C-alpha cells in the first residue's frame, strides 16, 4: 500500500497544474481589485470640503462647496485666495441642511477643449500672493513744516570743484600784429566763465536729498513728503531757472510743503572742494 506523502498530493498532469495555477491567479486578481477600491475610498475620505471664492472650471461657481485634496488646498488654492476652509461646525450645519457639496466636473469646460489637469494654474491666471497694504497716517502740511524747521539747520553746505580761470600773459614777444588781432577775436568769441564758477551745479534735487537725509533720523520726520518742486532758489540762480546755482557763494532758498501757508528760508553755502 502506497503511503500518502506530500509529493503524491501535488498535481501530476499538465491540465491539473494549469487549473491550479489559474485558480491562484484569479484569487490574486480579486484581492488586488479589493485593495484598489479600498485605496480609492480612503483617498475620498481624506478630501476636505472648501468654499470657492471664484469660479473654477471643473469644480463650480464662486460660493459653492466642493471636496478637494488637502494638499491642493494647502499649497495652491488657499495661498492664491481661491477658496476658504470650512469650519467643522459650519460643515455639520451644511450637512444637516442637505446642502450640495459635490464637484461639478462639467462647469466651465467646453466639449471641444481638452480636459485640463488639476495641477494646471487656476483659470490660466498667474499666481498672486495677497499682500496687506501698509496704512500710514499722512502728516499735515503744518506739522511737516515744523519737523523740517526742527531737523534742518539754518545753513546747508555743499562742496564743488572750482573752474580755474585762464591766465593770459601781459607781454607777448615775437608775435605779429595779425596774430594779436586773431587772438583777440578768438578770445572775444569764447564765452567767459562766471567768476567762481563750478563744475556742474547745486540743484534743488541735491537740497531735497540732503533734507531727507536729515529727517531720516526721526521716525515721524521720515514721513515728511518733500519733492524738488517744493524748493526754489531765491538768489544766485540764472534768470528763468530757480532750480540750481552754478557758482560758489551763499544763496537763499525757500522750502514750502504743499498746503503750507508760509515757506521756510534756509541758506545754501557752496564752497570750493579742497
């Protein structure tokens, strides 16, 4: 009598082997399908309900409640102010009122267009970050003039390079009368530089920059609004142009903030640069 051993229990023919193998594959396929369904269900449970702040294609109109992936809400929608989170208490009230909280996949999508992915930029618009505007209380014209009078000294100094005057020899040896006439004509055609003329100029822009530098040491004074049009030279300027001077000396300027009744007077001293 042959004993029943483990090798004797194994399938001996080819058809038996094929049948056993197919049975094992069918069981594995059923288990794999069950796991896939379970994974999709878990992913649906992880979705959160949010309130849309603007119309989003394939999701819904502004004001509707839709479920989305938490990562999409955290990384894109909430920073771009596309949607807001829904508190738990409000969510319970919405469910009690039987409010529709499903996604409308057909909203804003034309049939002729290709389907867009969720990670495409919202409504084809560049991502915009919300920046809270800085609110500053503007100073009155009277207060601005008081701060300028306090922090700006009576005299404002500038240093500029002096233009040296050309020196002519009193005596000329070996020069003909024709050469003297030619030199005299050339000298007359050249415009003579002003006495104490400087390279460049001192402009109202330079004065405004110096005043702002003096006001920057105080928090309130730093808020004073001052432009080049608020400063004018009273003396030393060229005719018709009160915005700059081009020679050494001491000159008077007027400073008037827009809206102020009376201007402030300061001295501008332009000295030669050593």
